[in-house]
C-alpha cells in the first residue's frame, strides 16, 4: 500500500521562488539584511552558519557553508526545503539595520 505524497502546488513554488529572488536581489544590491538570530553547527567537516530572515511574515534561511577553502552562500525556503538559490562567493553581505544619524545623538 502506497501512501499519497503531497507535493507543493505550482503557485506555491512560484511564490516561494519569487520571495527567494527578492531576497537575493536585496543581498546583491548591497542593502542590509535584517537577521534576528544566528546559529552554527558542524556536520561531516562542514561548518554551517544559519540565519533566519523574514520577508512578508514568512521565514527563510540564509546559510553559509564552509569546508576548507570553499564557501557556499544560499537562500533557502523553510516551506519547501528542496527550494534554494545559491549565490556566488565572495559576496559582501550587510547585516542589521542602517543607523540613522538621529539615533546617534
């Protein structure tokens, strides 16, 4: 007896891919990426840094994987784990919110 496997609808995949593309454009353009927390783990000699990012009330993951001298940067969907966008490295990423001059006074 085979159990039915629920696969994402085409519209859901398209929406997630568009959101990942928007996040990628934000990173590439040099805009700041707001990150609430960061955690790291190591698996099979690969150090993985994970940062949850929220866009339109949906959480995505920004990951950096380091192995020796190689590094990969990815944006991942939390709703469709197989869906991700890999970005070339090195890529300059700005974290946090820009500080307004009024906040410094």
